[in-house]
């Protein structure tokens, strides 16, 4: 995996993890507005979670268990068969 694709994969994982982490420990007042969303802590947790998940994905790619090139070749073959 190249540096650009590694950054892109990390960004996608981070963004997905952010929306997973945001609702945790959220206390709302009577108007529905969050009292203290604790965004700095949630961004930290999101980054740590994303780094761990990215390392797993990177390891799978380096071990040649997941290959984006093979997946792309299969998609091209399916498109050409139509």
C-alpha cells in the first residue's frame, strides 16, 4: 500500500469511527442540546481506534490476505461480462 492510499484508507476508517464514537456518553438537556459533548476526548478515542484498525488493515494487505488489485480485477471482469 502506497502512502497516498494508506492516508486515504486511514481517513475513511477515521471518519467512520468518528460517527461510531460520537453518540457515546452524550447527555442532553430538556431542549435536546448536548450539555458537554467532550469532542476532544472523542477525537482522541477516534484517532486511537482508527490507528488500531488501520494497522490491522495494513497487516492484512501486507500479508496479501486482502488485495485491492485482485478485487479491482474481479470488478473489471464482471463489468466486461455484462
